[in-house]
C-alpha cells in the first residue's frame, strides 16, 4: 500500500486548460517526498484533486488504499493540507482557527484543545493563541496553517509551497519541525520551487512540467546524475589567462571566471589548476546548486 497512488491522472479545466496529462505519482508510506515544478506546472491542481477540492477529468487516485471516487471522506481524513494561499478567517483567534477545524472531523472540543496546545507550542504560536489571524506575521500565518492541518492527526501532510514568503531563519525552524513530524511517522508531500528545500528535506522527488511528470527518483540518485557544478570565481585579473583554453573555464569579465567542476573532482582541485596558471581566486560561489542544475536540465529536455 502506498500513501499516495496516482495513475494516469488528467485534468482539463472548464476553460479548456489542460493542467495535468496522465500523471503517475506514488508516495510510499513514511516518505518525505517533493513535487517540484515551476509556476503553472500543475502542482496545486494535483493537490487540489488529492484533497477533493478539484474534480479530476480522468485517472485513479488512492490515499492509504482508500479510493478517491468511492471513499472521499476516508481520503480526506488521512490528509492534512497546508494550502498555497492563506484561507483562514483573519478575524478569528489563533486557537479558534485550529480548534474549530477539529470540529469538521468530529473531534470533541476538549481533545482538540489539548492537541492544539501541543501543536501551537511546537510551532511557537502558543503565545499568540489569543491574537487574531490578521495580527500575525507572514511566517506565523504559515505556521498557523500547519497547526490547523495537523489537528486531526493526519497520516499524510501535504504542503503547497510551504515556505514561499517565509524568511530564511523561520524556514529552517519549519524544516526542523517537518523533519520531526516525518520521523514520527507522518508521510509528507511538499510542492516547491525552492530546490534547496528538496535537497535538505526530501527522500524522493518528482519533477512536474507542463502537467506531466518528467523525472521521478530518490533525491540522492537525482543529485548524482548531475555531472558538474558551475562556480563563479572572483579573480584579481585575467592577465595570466590569455591564450589559455580550458574547456571547463570561461572568462566572464576582467574579474570573473566561470568554472565547471565535474562531480568526480573537487573545487579545491579546480582552484589549484588556476593557481598553477598564476590566477589567484579572491572568492568563489556556486552559480547554482546541483538540484537547480538538475531541474533546469530536466525541463530543457
Ligand atoms: N481554476 C482554474 N481554471 C483554469 N485554469 C487553471 C485553474 N487553476 C489552474 N489553472 C491552470 O492550470 C495550470 C496548472 O496550474 P497549477 O496547478 O496552479 O500549477 P502550479 O501550482 O504548479 O503553479 C496552469 O496553466 C494554470 O493557469
Ligand atoms: Mg501552485
């Protein structure tokens, strides 16, 4: 049994937009999986279908063995979803937003209150429990949506671009919490275009582009397929590089080189090569990370 099992899922919106074309996607129980794709690729549509908000055109979807068509309520019970757009009542208190959600699942208020306390404390929102939704910062609003998604203790947590608009420090805090949930047995699927997020958090990733899955593998395998990584090197001058043709080195301007480092080599080796030519590197930074490279390559194909 898979946490998510999607077969040949297609979706054409009423205006004729074909958002998904025969998408196959499976997420194992206990996985921390990513659905990666640029804007408009079909991520939110996929999630909308999984959570019963968007009607599929064709294909099969099951969640922990429950069929979306015949057991929608069961499917919904399994899933906690953190939507891309804020959709809580901003005039309600934090604690009410979380506890009222429990009502939809028939959870008694007393049980829900205890659970809400536990989750809000974990997400550093307990001090804000009497604040109105609209008084929260962007990061807090996002965490509130996570708290609300977890109130019925779902086995599967789906997050649609969870860290968009969340600052770097808070993002790390959120990552730690998501990792803790996953270790505790919650299967997680997140959509993102922050590739760093996938590299840090996820075990498996699928890349979706124009409504089709173009790549699906373990993050480790996906990363090892990236042949080389490109670095930008800041140098004092290109003087010593005149008439030097090296396939992995491109002169960008007087003070910048682009070097491509094959996965079997290290940056240090590359820098040594430059040093032998009398070129001193002042600073070096990756032009893009491996995952980004991979993603761009996949989309180009
Ligand atoms: N309600 C809708 N009606 C018509 N087209 C839509 C609707 N929602 C999304 N789309 C279109 O479907 C495609 C996939 O969108 P979406 O699933 O939101 O992508 P993503 O979440 O990856 O950015 C896009 O072309 C988008 O414009
Ligand atoms: Mg989206």
